[in-house]
């Protein structure tokens, strides 16, 4: 699978509600990061909209499936539109990919739109990839945001 | 003459129930901005946000856009962010440092104290007809580094206003081994489609976590055990908090719940996190305790660490958790729209890990993408929808009503930890501000 196909595959898992299969794309040492600030360098001394290691990400998915996860049940319907895919660097084990994300969310009679710059660090795994690091910089990360209960 | 005279207001806010219109009627919201947010002391921020002369940040006081600025070494001023000429805000940035605020429209410029210093085409104005400068907020005062201001020229002084709730701010500052706090680590700004009062009615509500937060409690119970010293996870402090939200009813009933005559409220002991509770022997906490001992000696350090004030609400716009070093300021936007700014604090001279704990807690529990916060926001929005219905008029705030206990310091204590005493106190303050 080429890199572009892999990113589309990831987006499709989210858009079809296959959260557990999406989670399986991540390596055991993966990090998943939505920084709060523009060009944020550090996730430990500056807050983040989401900063999950693999364990927290797993719990996040489990929580979303709980019948009383009020903000997530039923799950929002989404379209993750991935574009501008570009390989930034590559070595024997990993490949760093930039892309843009246009996301439409519908829930509670309300449609929201997000735009983000995305960076994946992918590890080759047989004929596909696994995600070692995903960073999503929302264009409005520093703005006044309603609660975020979806995955990017 | 307002349609909301004291008698009408007293009909809407009764001792154990309130009329839904106080959450849903835009006319009441307009009046709140004038009479509650226009009269009370409002928390605006912290002196560490304006350390040097000329440092400023912009915020809101109810509907008023304001600039908080260090105008001189020893004075912080609050200016209405609106040009005296044709109304543009003069400062569009969130924060910075400046000598002058120059209006982008016609170049009127104001100094750090708001005094009008330059006006292009000045000869076009009749001598003596120009305004003196930006309108200044009449009362500005700090308490232990926290900046407050009031749009009203007269009223209770800040110390009287804070009353027994001063102890919570004291606790917040005293816990810093260096004797000072600093705002750090970014600001979350989360919004919801609901009335501003809903947040303040939630933060001391011990009966809601088992229901609102059931899903995050369940997830936290599935989480790895908080690590032994040396094997800790970055999120342990947050996992412990989420588990604590699932404490048995008896724990919630046993905690202390106090309210003051000005509508403030605070919560007593209920936590068992080894990073927060003295005597549990966590090595980071022990290192931190040592720093406090170096500063104050063992007795005073012990006294500081044994204060168990948790969530505190300063009515009408602030809520904070001294032990997690988090403070929230609520900005009412409309009757059904509110924005909350969440700040993290670094304790001067504390082990660096303490601040990392604060950030982890902030992300997982209070952040815009938190599993905990987002369930609260969802429920606020559902309440707002419910209150928009005219089929049922009243909301019930009577849990523990009639059993409140008077305390020597003038506060009142709920009969149990889940008493709605703090909601009743907020409405008693509301009624007083609104009826003046």
C-alpha cells in the first residue's frame, strides 16, 4: 500500500466508525497529539487539546463506546478529507508524511468544520504501515472551541 | 423602569427552586450583565501575566472588552478597550507589551494609563473638547497576585467580597515553595451553548460525577494502575481524578461543602492522590514537601499541606482548584452561549514534575478534548435545551435545604457534601445584585 492509500484507509476507518481498527494502526509506542499552540514544541509543559500515548488512546476509544459517553454516543458522523500528501523524509524504518485535513462533523443537529495541518511518522509493516506518531495542528487550536469529542 | 423589579425577581428565584427564565430569557441576561457583572468584583487574571511595565492582556468583563495593563512598577490598570473617537477596539492582540495603544481607524493614541496623548488633525477640534482618555475601570485590586476589578465605582471592598473564600486563594499561593504562582503552559478556551450559571452550578456538585462522568470513570478503572515511584505514567494524576469521580456515595456525602454570603463556595477533603496528599510518601511530593520545609520550617509546611480545600468558586466568574493549579474564568456571551478560559499555574521553586502533573491533569480532565469536560459540556447544552421549553417552569435546587449549618467565620456548611447549598448561595447573591 502506498502512503497516500494508507492515509485514505485511515480516514475511512474513522468515517465508518471503525475506531478499534483505527487504533490498531498505531504502534505500541505511538503518540497522538493535537497541540494547543501554534508551532508548539513540547507536550509536557504546554497544554494540548489531546496528547495521548497508546494507552490513553486506547482508553479514549473505549470511553467513546460506553453507553453513557454523553458527548460521544451516538458517535458523530464525519468526513475526513485528506489532501496535499507529501513525503517529507524517509529512512530505512520510518517515513514522515505531511498532509492537510478538512473535516466535517455532524452531531446534535449541528455541523462543524475543521481544517488542520497533519504530520504522520509511519513505520513500515509488511505491505503497509503503522503510525508511530500523528500530529494534528488545527488552524483554530488557539481559538474559542466547542468541546471536541471526535478523532482526527 | 425595568420590567424586573425586586418583587418579580424574588418570584423567579425562591429558596429551593428557580424559574427557568433565569437561564433562558435574553432580557434577564441583559440585566445580569448590567447588575451582576457590572457590580461584582470579577477575577481577570494574575499578576504574572503582566510582570513588566507595559505588559498587557485583553479580556472581557461581562460584555465589556478590557485591557489589563501594568501601567507602572506597582500599579495594574484596567481600561475599556474602545476608542473614545469612533468606537473601534484599540488593542486587537491577546497579550503583549506596549507604550501606546494606537487606534487603527484615525490614529488616536493612548498611553499605558489610557491618557489620550496624540490626535491627528487636532486643529479640527474645539479646544478642551477632546476626551481625557480611554475609560478606566474604576476599581482594580489584587489579592495574593490574583487581579480583580469591578465596573462599579462603589460596593464592598475586595477583601469583604472574598470573605472566607480568601482561605482558598491563600491555600493556592501558600502551596508554592517560592511563595509565588505563575500562569504558564497555555490557555484552553472552550465554549458551550448554555448559560454561564450552568458551569458555576456544576463545579461543586458532588452528585453529578457518577452520572455525567460514568464513561470516563469506567475508562479510568480500566487504566493501568498509577505507577509505583519511578514507574509512573504521565497521566497518573488524571487517572486518579477520574477514578475519584467514581467514589462511592458515602464519600461524596462526607466531604465538606461551604458557601458564603457573596455566593462563593468551596469543597473540603475528598482526594487520595499520593501526589496531593501529605503522608502518602510519594517521592516527588516528598521532594516538594522538603522545599516547603526549607522555606517555612516543618510546622508551617505541615499546616499548609494539610489544608484540604479543593474546588472553589468565586461568584460570578471564577472557579479554581488550588491543588491541581487550575483556574477557570467564565465569559458570558449570550443567554445561551458561554466561553471558559482555563489557566494552569506553575508554583515557584517546586519540583518541575509538579507542573508536568498540572499540564497532564489539564489535558485529560479540563481540556477542550477531554473525555471528562466534554461530557459536562454536553450536559450543559442539554439543560439549556430543557430550560428553553415552556412546559415546565421550575428547576429544583433543594437538596439539603433547611439543614444548612452556620460556621463561626460567617460561611454556611451544607448538611452533607452533596447539599445544593452552593447553588442556593449563588442565587441569593444573584438576587441581591439584581435587586439593587
